[in-house]
C-alpha cells in the first residue's frame, strides 16, 4: 500500500526521535491509511484514504454507513 492518501495527498513526513539526553535519530511519521470501497455508477471503486479524509467525508454527508455497507 502506498503511503499517500488518494484524496488529500497526505503522505509520510520525516522528523527526529529525541531521547532524554536529546540525541536525535531519524524517523518517519506515516499517515493512518485505510482502504475504502465505494459504489460509483454501479461499479466498485477502491481508494486508499487517510482517516482524517474519511471523517471529513462523513461530516459533509458524502460518506455514510449505508455507502460503506452497500459496497461490501
């Protein structure tokens, strides 16, 4: 699975682990991605979305419980 949201483009970010002694080591922050299946014009479409994008779609009313259950 690619580390990028197909809707928002949110991807991995780079930073540092900082220990108690303030030593820094490189690390990667990965987005929380989930695969969601939608029914569009009678066809199933699978997208990789970040959880924040899923929450936004639910809030706007674009994605609801019936949409996810109908795709299964």
